C-alpha cells in the first residue's frame, strides 16, 4: 500500500502571518513537491496572489489552489473534498499538502473531513499549526471583558474563534515575537501554554521563519485524535460567521500610499475593522504595491510587476465585525 500523503492544516486569526509562513515553507522545500490550498474570507483573493508573486521555484500556479466560496469549516463537502480528490488523483501527486484556512475558520470540522472514506485512505493530517499574532494577543485583542463574560449578548466572537484554533493545534507558532519585549513575550508564551492541550508546544517566530523540520513531519494523524481536541463549535452545524462581514473598495490610482495608510489607520481606530489587505496601483511604478493591515499595524511592499496588458487597479478588502459602517468607511477613504 502507498503511504498516505501528509497534510498540514495552518490555522490562525486574521493577519497572524499564515501566508508568510507558507511562503517560507515553499521557499525552503528543498525540491519537495508541495501543493497549497488557500481559503479566504472576503471578496478579494489576495493570499494566492501574494504567494505566486514571490516567484519561488517550485511554486507553480496549478499547485496553489484558492477556495473562495466561504470558510472551509462550512463548505467542506462542496469545496474541500473535490479539491482534495483532484490533488490526490494526479498522476504525480504532491508529497505534502498545506492548507491555509480562513482566519475566521474553525479547524476541527476540516480535520473531521479527513475521516471521510474519499480522503482517509490516501491522506492524513500530519499536524494542525496555529499561527498566533503575539502582539495582538498580548494587547488583549481576544480577551473577554470580565464584567460581561458569560453573557450571550456580550460574547466575544474573536475569543471563540481563537480558542477553538488553539484547542485543535498540535503546535502553536507565536509569530511577530520580534515586536515584543522579551519579558513580555515570555509571559505571553507562559499564559498561552496554559490554554493548550498536554504536550502541545509553543514556538516563537519572526516573519514565520521556522525550520520546516519543526512544522512538517509531526505525524499527528489528527483525524484519529478528535476526542482530545475539545472545541466550542464541534461542527459546521453549530457554527456560522454571522459575527463577521467583509466588503471590497475600488480606489483608483494611489499617488501617495503613505497618506492612504494614514487614512486607513484612522478608519481602523474608529470602526470595527479587523483586517485590510489588497493591491494598489501607484502611478509611475511598474510593480503593484501590496498593502496589509492588522489592527493599527500596516505593511506595504512592491511584490511583482503588473502583467503585460493587465488592467492596473487599486482594490482593498475590509474584514470586520458585523455591522461595521461600510458607507462611513468608504466615505472616509474615497469621499
């Protein structure tokens, strides 16, 4: 019998650094055939474009598959299974598959799908990696208010998703550790470790740069270990995404990216925006400008030349809590 193809599920909240980690793994694959399934919550597929824009050897378009019909935890049957069957059925299938879930997805329903006969005979969950934005956690982004904890009308949807991602993890990657004081990071690591299942390790990282040997080859067979992974939402039947929403804005050419970033930071401070990402057309520049924002922190860089004959455009996707004032955000950005 052929050995099962190992699959690593990469989970973590919006902006934690999952795509950066995947880029690092591809760049250090040492000739190993990898395939990548990316799932986004939002109207604009950015992560696949960012990965392909890196021009990493061995990272071909057919090996980077985007599923954009909703979070995988709710679309397992419709999206995930056909995609997995297609990958596993290739004449020369990948040696390892990476799955980056949406930042709002729960990993456990996806892991359960590996027990389905169509997949179980040919693939196994090598491990669930939870990527954590260390500074955001330290700042209390996912913490419940003690005065309202336990009251349904005040439940924190961010904490619920974050808790379920931690509960399913085989390894936790505390990313952006370089943005924290070493003592503060040590305290955060100790606090997070208390929330993990016995034996699950936490590793600090900068820009997702961790040796692939640490992340791949865990041999967890997570689909056979579901009972030890307690979750607030154990299936897609008791979970939805009504607490979150997204929308995209077309901006036109952006002559002053720094001024745009300042306006975005002001909007984040006054609205329930969790994540901003997209691409900008900067006049006079041959390359597109990738922009990403998590809370008050933004980054931007020119990732690749505009394709010959391609329509240059500036478009950003905003992901936030349900009820964020889309009209006010659009007015504050484009008038």
